C-alpha cells in the first residue's frame, strides 16, 4: 500500500466494511475508494450465509483497493459465533487466494502464521491483533506485548484499546512512536478520538474512517479524516491544537480551524478533546507538540487555575477560553477571546442599524443601555465584563443565584432571581443576552423563559448558542421585531482571536467568515 500523491506521511486510510452480502461488500469497496480510502477491511463475519471459498473469491476478484480480511469471533469483539476450525480455515483460504492482508487474533496467531509463511511464501501480510486496557497497562507492558505479537511472525501489530480517559491515549502515542515495526493502535469512542485523528503524527500504520451512510460507532467518517482533519497532511512536526470541553462533539471549531491552518500553510491540526479531569489532562499533554487549546463548556472558569499566567482581561473576567503554551518556557498563558467577540458582534449590529437610520454614532451603542444577561457561567462572565467596559447597566439572572450575585458584584450590576426572568419588564431599547446552553442542538425547542410579550421591548437579542444558527429565542425575538445576533458571530470572532494567538499570525478573517457561514 503506497501513499497517494497527497500524503505527507506513511499512514494509510482504511475503511472497515460490514456489508451483509458479498455483492454489497464489493459495492462498498467501490464507494470507499471513491471517498478516498486507500485500503478496505472486509469483516467477513457480517456476511449472511457466508460461503468461504466463493465469497472470498468474489471479493478478491473484484477488489479495487488492497484488502484486509478479518473474521472476528464474538469473544474478540466481532460477530462470528461458529466453530473455530471453520473460522481459521476461512482465514487460511483468504491467504491462499492472495488477500493483501489477513488479520489473526493474537491467541491463535503464533503457529498459524509460521505455518502459512513456510507453506506458500505468499505475499500476504499478517496483522496480529489484540485488545488492550490502556488504563491498566503501563508503557513497559505495552512494549512487551508488542514484542510478543511481533514474535508470532506478525508483519503488522494491531492493538485496539479501551480507554476511560483521554490521558490514557498518551500511552498509545508513546507506543506508536517507539515501535520499530508497523503498528496500528487506537481507541474508539469520544475519549479515544484523538488516537484516531493523530495517528499519522505518531507514525500509526492505519487510520480508520467509515464510508458515508454506514457510520460506525466511535469512529470518524472517511469524509472527516480526509477533508476536515486532512490526515494526509499530518507529520511528526504537526502542532496539535484542541478544544478542551465536555461534551465536545457539537463544536464547529474543527471545521473552521483546520481549513484555515491548511490555507495559511501552517502545520497544525485542531481536534476535539473530551476531557474529564483538567489537572491530569494538562499534566500529561505538556509537551510543545500541544501548543494551544480552546476551552469550552464547562471548563472556562475551572481552567484558570491550570494556567501559569492569565491575561489581565481574562483574569478580571475569571474565565479563559484560549490557552497558549509559551515557546520559550512551556508555560500556559490563558486568554479570553469571547468577551470582545460577543460585545463587538452586538455593537456592530446596533451600529449597522443606526447607519441605516442615519443616526450619528458616538461611542459605543451599548453605552448607558440596560443589558439583561441570563447565565453567569464562563460565557456569561465574558459578556458581563464586555458590557461593563462599554458602560452598560447590567442585570443578571442565573439558576444559581449566588453565582449571579457574585458576577453582579464584579461588574457593578444587579442580580435577580432566575424565576423573575419571565416577569422582567425591560425599558424600551434594552439588550437581552442568553449565555446559558438552552436551545443548543439537540434541544432546539428550548429557550430562556423570557415572556413573549416583552421580547419586542428589547432593541437587540443576542444568543451565545451557535448550534443552530437561529435558536428558538432568536426566532421569537425576530418575530417580535428585535434585532437579533446569532452566537455564530461570536463563535467566528472568538476563533479569529484564537488563530492570532495560536499562530502569531493575522487571521484571514473574510475566509473564516465564508467557511463558517457555509456550515450553517
Ligand atoms: O464558546 C466557545 C465555543 C467553543 O467551545 C466551541 O464550541 O468550539 C470554543 C471556545 O473557544 C469558545 O469560547
């Protein structure tokens, strides 16, 4: 398996195929090729009424890509429940018929491979696979396991790991980068995703992606590994940026940052990082390979204590959404790009209206206005400090009244109990901002409980939620006649700020706007 011209590394993109008929397997193989796969893994155990000789022959005769034959028993995470002898015979048959790769499980591999190698001296390469528990296996144990797999005569080692925390993936990276023979090692699932996306950086032999219309739980799609994360461009020098959040799958960050890195010829990749424990995460991923992070819900406030230095604006807000590792000493510096992003988005929308109404713009259009803010978490704090800096009068609601009070105190505003949101009567021309996650995909029918009748009294309504672009709150506010500003605008602007901090370069703003608008 060679690389296609585009590749910058030796990792091959593989599509596992699990069709129920041999004809469909062949069709899926064509589809996988059209979608950019370079090899397919044929899971024989999914074929109904499997006829080993005939079916393997059809697959190999019609193959348009190199083929890995797998016939996995239930005990090893597959579906095969028949007798072991028949299973092994089918794998031998695949070898004799010239499959490019045949996968044997470690427990049966040893004798079989040598026997097969002696017998036919065929060109088939042998993958020997096993499951590992990354939490309980030390680096040394994993190295020893790799050596014993190699001793079976394996050409390629494969380890599928269970991880319970993203920090365990570091052991997989260690294994990939230290192993002298071709190795596949990864973990499925949200917490394991970076093992799949970063394997070209650490020298993994295969990266997996599912074909369209046949998604595989815990595995990225072929489309995303090739087009979003552009795995073909990764190499050992690639810098890894990540969104530290929980949950993390909703973020549009990878769709925005990755194409911009490529466009700017910047050797970086931006990946979702599902983090459970901030302290352990920053302890483990402490090298210059990981020079920057976005910070999302719910960690924007908690992360402050893990920064070595915090920019004065972020410090006064008490929330960090961007972290940069200083090249000279590796220290983590925390910033907040949310604050200016949200406030300038609101100001620009008000200015635009004033321009069209021929009003003369003096100072910030937010100055002196009542700014009703719902949500006093990380995003809410950024909005409150931004509004304060522009001279607004701030009223804060939060389900945690204590949290609302402490933010109100910090911005010389007023805290009100959350139950009062529904009766709150703003003066005409006020601004309403939602900084809670209410209305975020998939709960798109939710919104903060502001009374329908008062929505039209706000001059402008802003929602920090950006999936969907027009939340239920914004739809209702628009219908009531308010100017609306989507969280997409804040998202874009905070990401522009992050690009500047991550790379030390000026972000291509218009291109970033085009990319993100095309996503909605
Ligand atoms: O609030 C957000 C959104 C975000 O968490 C995301 O979903 O990509 C990324 C953060 O940098 C930003 O402050």
